């Protein structure tokens, strides 16, 4: 009997659209990511469902728009943070119900309360942290929202706090544990779901000399970015090598994506510098983490499943994080019609050339005091919609500056991927249409009732 396919999500944290050599990065190389791209479809218009960590991860786990999951902003770093609402089915649980062995290594950031933790959300095995980031060696969370927040130790193994990995570069721990899990699952003849949730290149910007020495000629901010990503790149290589060695590459679907765009926060500097940080690259895109301009949400992404979807293909079609939930579950043999979700199964589009199931996609970013400059600086609520080649951004933010008249920003994303020219005055009818789309979507997400999410309950 044909084995059920294995699934791997490799997620990076705050990696910019331009920071892979296969995405056009020229000052450092990511050979293993490039190899993964040659083994599958590389996307140029893949979206994270939010411009910050937690809501994108909530969409990954549920297949829903962030607001429906109860997670629209960043989950707090204390030990009382709530995460995804408890009545929503989550990917790890659902795959477990389909007979999968499940594991998470790395960042969770979907709640710290006991009931929100990974072992209560369907993960058989997990080693990781619950807050938004940790020091890569001490695994302490140092960066509270306010000055009142104290540092918190944040590393756990299967729900129990652990000091076992102190002093070890956490990126390498994620890789080692991921490879071990793949090997064990294969030995036990169990289909598996692995979430390799790398916290690089999120701050604190740290990499051992082993990686930094590869990039001696780069300026310091860029050098650390390159070093952190090079360590993840080695991890991608190790995971691919293990699948190859076990002969299960063709029966394993790997999705790689970053959870949002590059960070510009001053706290990325570790030398007291108070400039915005430009160590991460969004390529030609405007914006950055926390912005609904493309740089905040359009991310590097690859789906590899040799034998099922084509290899070495570049796709300009729209896809997003919330598509992973239905795509994996359908491929696992589940009846996905029972889920009331927003993501789509995109495998038929990739494997058989069927029409892309997305015609429009929405985003929001609620007011939040931002990490950008450490100040208590509330933003206006941002909204955005992409419909075909048109994109409308309302209250978009950009540390490089946004003119007052550009609070409503219309662009033709195909012709102007960098969102440089505001076409709102030239096409008021399109602005009106897209504003109506956003209003309709707001009504839908605001009136969303949990009871509707899972008709089998
Ligand atoms: Ca992130």
C-alpha cells in the first residue's frame, strides 16, 4: 500500500523577500534553499497572512484568516499569553487524527498558557519557546513590550522547562532534532508532520563565528543576517539529505516560507546604534515587518514534492500561509469539506495546472505599539486587499515615510511591485470597488462565529 505522504513546514522568522540567492540575493548564497527550489515550485507572490509573527502562525495552524483564530497581533511574552481559540481545529491535531506523528522544533508564539501549548495542540513531540524570540544561546526572552516586563527563561521540551540546550546555538538544535525526528518516524514506519520553526533571522542578531566567517567581506549588519541565514540553510540541506538517504524525498511535501517581512527595529543593533535596521532585504518591495505594503507580507516561499508537483518551476500565482492547512489535510486523505476555512488546497493547481483558487486575498494589521523604534507608537489599523493585479492598502506604514495623501494607496502590483505610484486618483472606480471588498471582508471576520468553523462538531 502506498504510504501517506510526509509533511514538513520549514518556517523562517522575519526573513525578507530578497534574502535567498534564488530570490535574487547577490551578496551571500543560500545553496540548500536554492536546491529546494530546484526540487519544486518557487513562488514570487506568496503571502504571509499577516505582517507579524503570531497571526501568520495562527493561519498556518488553522487555515483561517487571523481574526477568526483570535490572534490578530503579537502574543505577549509572559507566561499568561493566550493563543488560538480553543474550539478551532488545528493542523497538528487534525493530522494526528489521520495517523500522523507530529513534532514542532523552534518557535511557537501562539500562547503560553498551559492550554495553548504545543502538546495541547496535537504535537507528540516539541522542543521550543513560547514567546516571540529568545537569545540563541541562553534561551531567555529579553524583549518585553514595556519596561515593566522582566526577562523570562523560555525553553521547553514536551511541556517541561529545560536547561539541557544552554550554550548551544538554537538554530543547530532545531536542525538536529528535526533530522532525528524524521529518522525515528521512518524507522517506526509512521507518516510524519514536522514543523521546523526556525527563529532566525529574528533578533537578537546572533550567529557563531563558524557562520560569520563565511561572510568576512560584508558590512556588519548584513554579515550577521547572512550568518544566521546560512545556519538555517545548512539545516535545510541536512533535512533534505536525510530524506534523500532514507529514500523518502518523493513521498515528502516540504513547504518553506518566512512568516513576515524583514525587521527594521532599532533593537536589532546590538551596539547601541539607534538607526533603523536594514540587515534584512525586501528586494524591490516597499515596506517591512508590520507593514501591509508588500515588503511586510510577500515572502520567500517554496513547495517541494517531487513526483507530485513539478520541479524547478517559478510561479507568479498568489498563494498564502493559510493554504497549507487544507493542502496537507487533503493530501493526507482527510475530507476537507468539513472545515470552514479560508485557505485553499493549492496542490491541484500546482500538480495539474488547475485554476488558482484565489481571486482575492485580504490582510489587516491592528493598532499596536510597535517594535520598530521601541516607542509606544500606535498605528492606525491597516487593511489591504489584493484582487488580481490590483492592490489597495489603507493606512500602510513604512519607516521610510508615507505621505498623508497616500493613506489610501492603489497600485497595479504586476506593473509596480514596489508600490511606488499611487493610482487612486487615476482609478477612483477601482478604489471604490476594493474599499467595498474590504468592508465586506471586515463584516465577515467581525461576525464570524466559532460554531461555524467545524461542521462535524
Ligand atoms: Ca516573524
